[in-house]
């Protein structure tokens, strides 16, 4: 199961999203996006999640055992005693560099307590009051009274625009956008993980925004405004422009997952309401992806941006525009090669599958790109690729399957032979998919000769017993498909094995011939005798003669004999100055120490 994906499911931001009022200004593609937000997108995402969850749960093999699968041996590993959990404080940071100078807020009367004629004026006063910024990091306990005044004002305005009609008048729009910009658009703090290593939601604590009590209410207020029936995009587009969208997209790099979730929903609403900004939003998201792939390899909001794109892709009109196909091939597919793929892979796979459901002719370039980016040494990433590939095969057309089946199953044969049992296991689970098996059955004449050697070889040599059972299952299914073809592959495999044995025998015979030729050389006895006395000899043909070797041995023996005659001959000791630092106390103690065998010094000497 992906770690952080299902906690923020795609459907959490698709509710209440209807077709825009002025959809007639755009083409059919723009209208489809509004419908996708409440119908197709939600239903397709649920189906995708069910398929993905089913694929993950199958790994346990509790309900669907393969044919001839032997029972797993009981584990004998001793489980260590549970350690006490040390609760760590959540890391907090603030991107706000300075607070407002005048922070003394006056509590204004409630909106419901004033006459309707004065409500608009009071509403604007409260919006301007909420533009005051406070410090939540260096001194969290400061200005508590005025912080509460701002929080209460934001909460009241959220309830006010939610439960009242005709309160969003034209003068309100610039004030709301200004208040949102003052509170939200800021320089984000430096990343706590600048190297871009993979974030693990189960192990790593995210850095939370310290000013979140106020920021959350600002986000909620702005979302209620966008979702209000009284909201008029024709008036708001004067203030929610390209600059506003660009600053909003920059906030997606926030490390606080709560803020990224609100940003995701906010951008989704803006994309649906403002038809003129759609192309610009897609272009700027592309730029973020390009910078992430080819420059930084670090961005905190890739998963959220892909979720938004999943809904956008679902609403694309048919036939697909060329710019959308380029986006798939040049942006989405290269995202597979980034090292932090696991953080956003479920969302990326969903986008790819959406494209293939729209246009099946894209299947071949997509699969070939996946094979191009296939990981060589990172087994968990390889399992992710296998998961995505099965999702693609679930929606592939038989005519497109024929184009990619040979390179695809050559890669699957390598995966089956992988010493990492999870990779081999995930590849062999393809044989439990009924639709994939129907495709294999229709093209068994091409697929079985590719897969048979890997299956047969690993059925005997793989170290994991579970893999043996899954391989027996695959072989049994192949046998039931076409018994004659299976027998032909068996005979062909045996012939190849026999050919390999004959080739090895020829190599051994060639080495024997080389050894016999060496023995026929006149100098063979010299070199063979030299090897028995372990004397290193150069490999040139003009090496030392036998007489020279004998002379060397004689000289060595004489030197050894001479050394044994004078065993007590004193030799000067070679002393080397120590490189270690000297201890003065130890040095003085050694100088004062007299050896027992040394005679005491006499006077006059």
C-alpha cells in the first residue's frame, strides 16, 4: 500500500464541483472538466484505487494460492521485545519574516448584530483587520489577545458567507484577494531536507507551519468564497490573474501537508471557475515538473499537482490535442526516473492510465518509455514499475498489446529471474490476472518461447520456495493453453542446454590442446620445476636458465649457513623516532629508571 496516498484521496477535493456558468466561451474540453469533477473523475478514481488496493493485497496470497504452491516454512526469527516509543515534538517553522508593526486590533461588532445596510462596510473592516500579521515562532505567547481577535473575525466571516446569500458584493472581491495575498504569499523557509532524499511519512516528521491557526481559516474563507453560489468569476478575474496563480503555485513547495491539501483544493476550484486561466495553469505546472526532473529533483507538492492533473486529464475532450500528448511523453513519463518516485507514484500512474483510456494509440510509446526508464538496481522501484505496468495492461487494447508484447515479456522474464523475491513475486502475479492471461493465450506462440527458459530455470534454482510455487502455477497455465507448444518449448530448451554442454566441452578440449602444446615446449621442464619451488619467474621465453636458478639457490644456502655461524654477533639497533605525541611525565620517569643488568657508572669514566 502507498504510505501517504490513500490518506489524501483524490475524491476529497472533487465534491461540489459543477460545470462553469460561462462554459459556452470555451470548447467541449473545458466543459468536460466541470462534469468530470463530480462524475467520471470520482468514479474512475474509485475503480483505480480498488484495483490498486487489490494488487497490493494479493501480495499476501492468503485467499488466492497458486497451483502447487508449497506451504511456507514457519519463521524462527526471534522477535525483539518492543521498545518504548519516544514521542518527539513536532517540528514547527514559520515562513513569515516579520510581523505587522501595529498589531493592536479592536474587536468589531458581529456581522449579524448590525443592520443589513451596514454589513458590507463592517465586512470590509473585518477583512482589512485580518491583514495584520503576528509572530508565532520567536514569541508564540505574545499578542494572544489580538491573535484571538483575528481568529474570531476569520471564523465569523467563514460562517457569514456560508449561510448568507447576496453578501459577496463587487467591493468585496479586491478586499478578499488582498487579504488572502497578504496572509499567504510569502517566501517559504529553507527546506529541512535540501538534498531531495525520499520523504518517508512513517518515519519523517513534516515541518509544520507555526501560523497555521490563522492560515487555515484564511484558506477556508477563500474556498467558501470560490464555492459560493454568489461568486461571479467575471468580476473576480480582475483580481485573480496570472500573477496570483503563479504565487499560489509557488506555495505548493510548502513542507506542511495541511497547507498543500488546501492549495490543491483551491487551485482545483480556480481551474474550474476561470476558463481563461486553464492553459496558463497547465503551462506553469509543466514548468514546475521540468525544474523538478532536470534541475532540483526536490519539490514537496508533486503528488498534489498530479492529483489535480488527474482530474484535468479526465475532462480532456477527444481527440486529444497534440499539446496533451506532448505533456504525457515529455513531462509525465520522465517523472518515472526521479529518485523520489515512491512519494508520488500512485498519482502518476493514475494520470498515465487516464491518458491511455482516452487514446489507446499512446500505449506503445508509454510502455517503451517505461522499459527505457526501468530500474536496474533499485528493487522497490522495480516493484512500482510492475504495479503500474499491470494497471496499463488492464486497459490495453488487444491490437496495441501485439505491438509491445515481445519487449515487455523480455523484461518480465528478467524480473522472474531476479534474486530479489519481491520483484519475481510481483512479476509472477501477472498470471493471476484474467485479462492479462487472455492476452497471453491469444499470443502464446510468441510469449511462451520468451518466458519458458526463465520459468523452467528458476523453478529449480531460485532460493525462495514461494517463487517455486508461483512458477509452477505459470507453467501449468501455459501447459493448459497449448500442450503442443509447451512440449516444443521444452524440447527446444533441452536442445539449448545440450548445445551449451557441447560448447563447454569444446572449450575444455581446447584448453587441453593448449596444455599439450605447452608440454611439448623444451623449456616446459624448467618452468614446471620453478613452479614447484615457488620461485617467481617472468613469463617471457628468454627467462633465466636452469643453471642460473641452481646458482641462486646455492648462494642463498651459503648466506644462510654463514648467518648461522655467528648467531651472537651484535647488530646496531635501527631506531625510528616515534610520530606519537610525547608525554613529558612519562619521559622523565623513563630517564630516571635504571635497568637491573646495567652496571652503575663509576667516577672518572
